[in-house]
């Protein structure tokens, strides 16, 4: 979706306010679907920030790009959805420390400000 990897997903993850359990796996037509609860209620206002922070939490695991190529793609996403530091900062404590580290080490903090 972001152009950060050439891998094909082995399963699809869906985050939903309507999820009744923390995480549930289902196989539908041979595809594994994982439905999980968000860290906080997803709204129209915060959906881009939460999606971005979710991405930052798995960045080390899936991304094949590095350096300026990665930073450039992430900056493009930040600009396209209009993210800012105040919105991201509000939800950052709900995520693991590696998310903050990925933001800081990737040089993205100044992009959000």
C-alpha cells in the first residue's frame, strides 16, 4: 500500500472498533484474516495517525527500504494525509517504545512538526 516492500501479504489484518476480542483469526476462501481491536477508538479525525503509528510499530519487520528511500516514502505519506505532531503525540504513548525510536531515528519528528 505504501510501496515499502515487494512482499505479498500472507494474511490480512483488519483493525475494527467492532472487534469483540483483542485478536481473532479467521480463514475465508483460503485467506487468513486477523481482526483486532484498536489501541483506542478509531475516528475520522485520528484514523491516519493510528494507521501511521501502526505502520511505525512494524517498520523493522516488513520494510525492505532504508535510508533516504524509506524516509522519502514516509514523508510522502505524512504529507498526503496531513499528519502533524500534535495529533501523533496524542496517541504515541499507546504504542511501544520502538515506535518513537523509529520516528526519531528515521528523521520523521521534524516532518511532523
